[in-house]
C-alpha cells in the first residue's frame, strides 16, 4: 500500500524505476517495518531531486542519512 504518491514525483524527476527501488532499499534500512515513515522520506528525496537541490547520485550515496 502506498500512503504517499512518491512514484508520481519520481516520474517528474525522471528517476528510473531501478534507481527508485535502490533509493527505497537504502532508506528502508532506517524504517524496515514502517511505511508511514519510509514513504515521506522517499517523497522528500524525490522532490529534492526533481527541484534540483540534490542529484540522484548524491541521494544514493547519502542514504539513509539524507539531509535534503
């Protein structure tokens, strides 16, 4: 179940599906059993990438302690 529509923002940010899954996996290590905590962090990372505040490579290198 998705609580936050991070997939639409990821599409806007032109994040490939495989890279999105990689980002989710990295962030999941911080919130392994809590989608209500994981998904907003994924959404924030996708927004930061979309808005040019963070590159995808930076996000993948910085996770799970993203500071966007």
